[in-house]
C-alpha cells in the first residue's frame, strides 16, 4: 500500500470529488470492485458449502508449472500498450473471473491477473499495478472470511460443550 500510495490517494480524492463519475480514480475504483466480486462470491461459496479443493503436491506443482509457462508465453506479446486509464468494464469482468482460477492450489493470484492483463493488451507495468491494487480488496475479503469462519467455529464449539 505504501508503494501504491499515490494511486490510492488519487482514487480517494476522485471518489469524494463532486464530479467523480468523470474522474479516472473513481473509474478505477469501480473496475477494482467489479474485478473483486467474482473471486469473493466464488471463494465464499467454496467456503460456505465446504467444497473440498484437492491440495496435493502434484496439483500444486502442475498448476504452478502450467500457469508459469502460460505467463511466460503471454509476456512475449509486443503489442501490449493499454494503460489502466483505458480499462473498460469488460476488462474488469474478465480479469475478475480469471482471478477465480487462483482458488486452485498452486495458481498465483497476482500471476493470473498479470497474465490476463497481458492477454488483454495491457503492458507489464499496468498489469502488475492492477494486480497489486486488486490484491487490497481481495486480501481484505479473504481475511474477513477467515475471521468470521473462525468466530463461527468457536461459537459452535462452545455450544457443543454446553
């Protein structure tokens, strides 16, 4: 967050501005929210319905290898010119759904966001920056889910003891 302080400050100022709908920081915030929603919804569903995700060393190894190679291939795109200022809602939705792939063990969340950003024509810097910005709400959501889950389990244990 320290590295992104200028961007976060711009987002904050543009969000509280009277003409926020015209400001690039506010538009970026909306895109970040849209990109966050798929992983929050699917992550919550996996947690709530206690869907078991197989966490074996083989799966982690293969997914790390496959998505690492994919990132390497996509990174060779010389046409990557788009800037975050030009991100569209469609881009945010696609990045959001790509980010859900990171729920599979061994798939890097930042790696898959960067890969999808590069595939959409963003340059390395812009794709990496969006990945970092997107990590803030995703980490907050995951932490909130973990805390509420732990709190819920603690109350269930207390009820079992009584």
